[in-house]
C-alpha cells in the first residue's frame, strides 16, 4: 500500500520497523481494498521504566464514509535478550490485529450483514 504514513515520536526512526509496518498495512487491503489512507504513529513516552519500555501504537485508517482509529498501549514488559525489537514488534502486531478486526466489522456493516436493529441498539447503548 503506497498510502501509508509512518511517524516515530520520542523514538529513533527505524527502517526495519517501518518496513514491517508497511507490510502489515498492505495486508489490511485484503480485508478492505477501499482503504484511502493509513497513518501509523509509533511512540514512546518521554519517561519510561528502566526495566521495560512502554510503546504506543496508533493506527488511523481512512475508508469511504468512516475513519477507523486503533490505539494500542500495552502494560510494561520485561525486555528480552532481543530487547527493543521483540517488544515493539509485539505491540505493532497486536495493534494491527485490532485494526484488522475493526476493518472486518466495517466491511460487514457496509455489506449490511449486521441487522439494522442490532446496529441501532449498539448506538443507543453508547
């Protein structure tokens, strides 16, 4: 997918991580080929625990008629021997899994597979 924008906040740019994100974003098109844009923000809080790091991943997907936002901010994890790479890949993987589920739900709604009264009841509850 060529409409992917990757931004790093409080974290050094990483070509291997950006490649991984672009590959995962490209796979999202198999669930919804009408993705207009995908913005991914990888961040690390300014202050973090010495024994483990906390990474935030925010994915913003623009599709016709809607914008899907996914934020994944897991609890602290102990760093393994692979340190940064293993920890941040886990966070990215989980965020894209959540994005995939939300895209599948969007496609179901667009295909009218969700019953109208069920969708209205869900909106009324929120």
